[in-house]
C-alpha cells in the first residue's frame, strides 16, 4: 500500500517516539541552528554547505555507508575531535524559541532564518517539487 502512493516503507526494530527520519532531521537542525546562533556562519551559508556538500551524496550514500566507505577508524578520529564541539542540549535552541516568540515563522510570516517573499517561496517550492519528481522517476528506474 505505501509503495503505491510513492512511499518507501522500512522495518524498524523498536517502537520509539518519532519515526527514524523524524529523529535524524532534528539532530541536523539542532547543529545548523547552533552554528548560526554561535555566529559561525549565516543561515544561507549553512544551507549551502548542506545542499552543495555532503547533502549531494545523501540520496545514494547514507551516513553509515559513508562511515564504512571512509573507514570506521577515520570516523572514530573525526568523532574524537569534533563531537566535543557539537551542540548536545536536550532542549530547543534559545534562538529558535526567540524567533517563534517574535513570530518569525518562516514561510508562514515571510521571515525566519531568512527573508521570504511570495516569489522566493514559490521558487523554493518549485525547485523542491522538480527535484522530487526527478528523484522519484530515477528511483523507479533502478
């Protein structure tokens, strides 16, 4: 049934709060917001790094496949170095709370981490839709 509506079912081994994808995405969001909050980079730069950097590989190479590809010894060295610098608060970012309090809700209000006009929102949605259509077609060919 899921496949017939374009979904890709997966088997999980344990019932936990949130789906697998819904547990991974906030981890990326948390660090992206932290990078902006600490003044390391602007929101557009963070998005660009994801879209033009490792994000390009994600449709064909998951994070654990990537770890295996580069070697778990190197993955461990990277973790030993970088994990101490990564945001690990169990609570939402103060910056995110502030933006919501100030009604900077993204597309809903035209301002979030970036400014959004009707045209920029439509271009963003169109670009996403075009990408998803191409991905869906290529996925069915494999």
